[in-house]
């Protein structure tokens, strides 16, 4: 990559010099963005493995309050859903984690199951393994290729 010569003190910035600066910055941007280590592989259900620039992958973090000071019974379920702010090209990869925001024994014995992941929505269910009072939320991490 060419180096842009430093201007002399008091030298006016002319069109040629500004052009050299812009050209060098553009060359640098091209070299950085096309580096192979800046790629992410996303294994989609419908299209298999897709390699995209990491900067082009979309990551969404979601938070859903499932129960707030609720009394639950062991074996019961509560459904939840989360709509994405924007659609994905293919169904994204999604993970869900229970958050025991009430820090109760009943909130420590739950299972989160994702039932459906589409290009614009995640649906799941929380199964309660113990009876009692709890406040529970679900954290979502969704990674995919934007439309």
C-alpha cells in the first residue's frame, strides 16, 4: 500500500493531495474489510452454511419477562414469543437462557425450549420444574444474515 507524503509546513492542500488521501483511505478500507479472518459462518436450516463478513452479520439481543411475582406449579408451562426489529434472509440461529430475576428456588428449576425460529420471530416455552413464587425472564441471542 502506498504511503501518502506528508505536506510541508505552510503547503496549501490542493486537489491532488486531497485525492491521494481519499484514495489511500479507500484502499485501506478495502483491504481491511476483505480480510478472510473477518468472515463468520452461519449454518442456516434452509440454505446450509453461509459465509458472510462479520460486519454484515446481524446479532440481536432480546429480553422477555415471562413471569412477574407469579405462583407456578411444577409441570406447568408458559409460552413466550419475540418479534425481531427486522427480518432475516434465512431463519437465524437463536439461543435462550432463563434469568431468575426473583432469585427464588422455583426460578432455579426451569427449562427453556425454543419451539419455532423463523426469519422474523422466535417462539418458545418455559417449563416449571418446581412449584412456588417466581419472577422469570428469558434472554435471547439471535444471529443471522439480514435481508
